[in-house]
C-alpha cells in the first residue's frame, strides 16, 4: 500500500473528508482499521460482540445500498446525456 492520508471531521452534524493519494486499496485498509477501532471501543464500553457484529453488518449493508442508489443515479444521468 502506498502512502496516503484521509482526514475526517464532523462539524454541525456534517461529516467532511479530504484525502491525499488515496487508492481503493488504501481506502479499504483504512475502512477496515476504523471497523476494528469501533469494535474495540464498543467492547471497552460494554457492548456484546454479537451486537457489535450486527451493528457493523447493518452499517455495511446500508453503505452498499447507498452506493448502489448513487450508481443508479449516475448511470441514469449518463444515459440521459447521450
């Protein structure tokens, strides 16, 4: 994996991010690290491992649905322009 960076900030309930030299591989590795971090923090706060896995799966599925919906919009917009 090449050197890259991702800065995530939350202001006024809005999530902002900026990246530098971020490849898909790098972004996937960082996302995996954030999942491990969130899981570890959840365990330290007393959550059950099965509950953590259920929450993480729900988040993943919702994210993939959002990606699918966005791709559908992009494809529809691309077809309308042609």
